[in-house]
């Protein structure tokens, strides 16, 4: 991954995931608006779960999708990192997530303070029925979840979300501090 990749610049690679190479197209749309990495969406724009299409051409290959907030409850004190907003498993390649099993129902993002990165991760499963829901939504960990269920990262993206009245961009400390 290049240093200019949005996942690197936003520190999703580091805080949530190890570097990876995307292996499958992932198309996410909220209210018919295509999600581009790093776009800002208000809570009112993400009330309903998005449409998600998985590319590829082999319906015998299955994926798990998670949506996590590594900045919960606030970016300055992410004590609930990574808060799990959604989990769908057993999604066949070439389909949309409605063909998968929703194990953790979609909980709309509602940040109270600061700008939160909302991270979608698509994992390739070893086979159907090999992934199970965690006991809790808070302190989910994508890396250990992937290890536990023998998952490989197939694709990832994210959007920024802050309370309706919020404004301003995400700020990062200079590298090396």
C-alpha cells in the first residue's frame, strides 16, 4: 500500500488493519450515493444500512463484512475501539449482502464528539458457516477476529462521520510524535 492510500493517510492501516492488497471489488452505496474512501457522511445520511455489492465471479467463495468505529466513544479517548456496528457473514462472491447472514444487526453511527472513522472491512472466509458473532459490540478487534476465524482481508474502505452540527476536518499529529 502506498503512503498516499486513503486507508494509510487516515491511519485505518495501523489503528484497525495491517497493510493488505485488495483482492475483490467492493461497492458501497448509501441512498444511491457511491461511497468513496474518506468522504464525510452525517448521521442522517447513514440511518439505514447501505447497499453493498461484492465483485468477483465465483459464488462458491464467501465473505464476511464488518463495520467498525475505531474512534468510539471519542477520537481522543477511543476506549470502546473498535465498536462493531454491523456484521454480515456467508456473502457469496458476485452478490450483494442480502444473500449473506446478518449476525449483528446494523446500528447507525451516531458520534457524540469528534470525527469518527467508520471502517468497512470485507474478509474472505475459508467456507460457509465458519464465522461466528462476537459476544459484544464494544472492543471488537478486526485483527484478532481475522486470526480466530482464519480470514483474509479482501477489501476495505471508510467514511468520516460526526454529529449533524459538527464541522471541520480530521487532524492528525505530525508523524513521529
